[in-house]
């Protein structure tokens, strides 16, 4: 794993701690101006707090420096409540702290190339080792049955969730999504990684991974082997007989920004799990929560062409919430959640439009290099560690102008 060089953060935060309460004569700003400055400072503090939380949770080597940073932010928060605070000076001091934090390399806060045997690791170490997307195209198995024709595609681990993609008997991709749990022995070493599934009233275990070993070859390619025992959800239960019990996999390369961005970049803020607050499109007949109930009907026309109509499936219950995941390995997923757990998960690809990191391109994983950019590029209107808002303007297949707006809130 790439380690961070020693930062100069301690000295700058010491400077902040000394001068943060420096008082000055109250200025003649109007109440409205003062409120605007206060709002700006509160937003800056929120952003800094998010950065500190992220770095604290992912890189223990910065714990001392980040505690000092946290103290400085706490002082700044308290300072906002005092009558003699000089907003201008406080803003400059917070910006100096932000500049110092921006020197942290984002790749040092995530595990892009950790290796080792999970059985020798603590939970924290194991999570870093399995993190990422693992392709299982060449899996081996002690089971010889292939009558059902099911096969693994990949498993991807985020910080707290997994996505397991399976080709079913009809060669259609099915994705299982949920949290994973680390089981430890009495010595605090991980003995298994359990994949959980929300069955509505409780989380059930659908797969148990053991003997996980990750290695790096001479070409810096990462691969992993592991054993898996499956107890799949009912819809995929018939696949268990043909899926392998011993698996070999290769780790996907992360997107380039995961290796080059800073810890306060748009990339660092966009990666993670989000709740969909709202989605609107001027040509939508159904709400985004009803989309999971939509069927597409194809009708053959006299001239040999087809007409496609969208209909709402009778008796289908709309989703109650939607979870969006954006990963360091170029995958973007939308999971519809109902009263009895996940209804459906749609996984696509994503990438930044350019180095400015202010527009995201979404598309299927197989065609990221040949997309219709006009209809698949979303401008970032707002991006903090707590919320993201995107918009898109394009013309649909009917020649109609379409306006889309997406609002997301980061999950805790």
C-alpha cells in the first residue's frame, strides 16, 4: 500500500490554535452580511469535519495529526458563537487548514493494493485487503455439475457493502447486494467474511468466504483465491449446484483518479454510498421509485421496425428507497429497496468527463468508451461530503428536450 509522506499539518494547526480566538473591533457589516459570512464559515467547517472523519476512519498513521486538526475545528466551531469573532480572519485560518489537508494523497486513505492472507489479519486489515472489484471469470471448482449453467462474474467490496454478480441459467446478470460481516476467532483474527442479505425482517447469510489470500505478481497484478459456501436467496437458489466452491479472481484496476486525486478532491467526495433524495426528468411518466415495476413491451410494426412501450406491472409495489454506490473501480450501482429488502440492483460504469472532475459520465460497463456523451454526462451542481446534486440536458430518441435533476445524500 502507498504510504503518506510526513505532513507539516502539525505546525499549521498549532498556528491556528494560537490565533483562532484573536479578537478585533466589531465591523459595521449588516446583519444580512454577517449571516452570509456565518453560513460560509459553517459550510467550510462541515467540509473540513468530513475530511477529518474520512481520513481518521481509513488511515491510522495520521491519528495524531488529525486529532490536532479536530481540536482546531472544534475551536473554530466554538468561536462562531462569540460576539467578537473576526469572520474574515477565521475564514483565512480555516482555508489554511484545508490547504494543508489537501496535501494528503487520496490513494493513501483507501486500500488499492493491499495483499496478504486474511486469516492472519484483524478486521481492519482484512477490510483493506478485500476492498475492490474481483473478476471471477476463471474460477476453479471441486464441483463438476454444470447442468444449471450459472457462473460467477465478480464480487466487489466497498468499505461496508458487497456486490456479487452472477450469470443465471438464462445467461442474464443477477446482482446480490448487502452488507458483509467479519467473523473473528478468540485471537482477533478473521476466520470468514460473511455476505449478508436483507430478507425484510432480518439479515441472512448467503455466502461464507474463507481462506482468502491476495497476492501481487511481478507485473503488479493483484489476484485472490478463496473458498465459498453459498446459501443464496430463493430466486438464485438453483444456481448453488453449479457455482464453484473454490474461486480464483483477478482484481480490476481502479480509475486513474483514485491514484492521483487528493483527499479533498471531488473524486474523494463522490466515492461512496448515497441515498437518492429525488430524481426528476421532464419525459418521465413514472417516478424513479416506480421504475422497478416497469416492463417494456415490444411491438412489431408492419414495416419490420419495433415500437417500445413502457407499462406498469400489475400488482407491483414501488420501492420505498434507493441506494446509489459510486466506487473507485469504475462501477456505479442503483439498488431499489422495498418493504422486504432489495428488489433489484442495476450496475453500470462511470468515469469523470475530464480532469476538472465536475461532470460524471454514466454508462454500461462494456461501452464506457463509446457513449453518447450528450445523454450520459451529468454536471455536478453541488458536491460536498454530505450531498451531491447533478443535472443533465439532452434530447431523447423522440427528439424531445429532456431535463434531468438528481439529488443525493451521503449515507452514514
